[in-house]
């Protein structure tokens, strides 16, 4: 079992929190983490650019001029790609699929590697609780100032039902929240520090420590 110092909201140490070795003490393989990042970003990519073919553009329908006798080149439609306002031959289409497949076991292994790296580099901070009755930004900011994540780019991991923390963190620069059931490699790497509540850490150990 791995362990991390457990803090109270006043900044004092409560003791240690045990963490499962399957998630927080694994061999880090940068290539697999990179693959997970590429796959996640690709799966989040939307096909926005879209051009129309000659069958979709407006106009045409009849032959611009007769086939012979005009001295001009032969043309059958104004919607031809060689005409101004005509269709696009090899332009981007919104039916493109950028998604990449990565199996669940590999994704969870990559997640465990990132969590292991956070813990090994002392950027994983555990706090006993973060329950806020008033959901005020000032209250949360004062709590963060007493913890090792003070003035750091921090991702706060809480239980899904804890809405007060996410509301209070909205106006704090470089601080974001994420529910424990939505952890992903990209968000974990985007933030320098990870602040996890005790119940969220226990949830992570149960939810992601599966085959």
C-alpha cells in the first residue's frame, strides 16, 4: 500500500491516508500515457469544417451553353468544381471520424501511472474534508491558502454530490474541480497539483482499481 499525508482544512496534519498500490505505485510508461492523451484528445475532436460537393451547391441544372458552335470549352453544369461557386472536389467533410480506440485496461493503466507520478513527485495532496456550507469563493480560497497547494495550479477532486466546492472554485484562478468518477489523464496532466478529499480518494481506490 502507498500512503500520503492527510491534512485538515486548517493546514495541520491529521495523519496518513493509505492508497492502493495498484493505482499509486505502478511503473510509469510515458509511451502509454502519451497514447492515452492522444486518444482522449482525438475522441473529443469534432468535425466542424465542411465543404459542399457539386451535388450540394446551389445553381446549375441546365447546360450553360450548347455543346458545339460557340468556340468555348464544353461545360455541362455551373456546379462543376472548376467554376467559381461550384462544388469543392477534395475539401474537408463533417462526416470524418477522428476517434481512436484504446481498451479500458490500457486507459486505467495510464491513469494509474499519472496518479503514481503525482504521488511520487509530492503533488498529490489529501485533505480530510472540503464541505462548504455557504459555497463561497472566499471560504475555499482561505482553505487552499493553508494547504500545500497554495498559489499552485490545482485540480480538486471531490465526490460527485459535493456541488458546493465546484461553485466556490469558479472564481479562483488556476483552480478547477472534477468529480471522482470522471478522472481522466488529460485533466490530471493539465494541473500541477491534485487535491483530493478523503472520501474521494477512497472512491478512486474502489472505482478504478478494477480489471
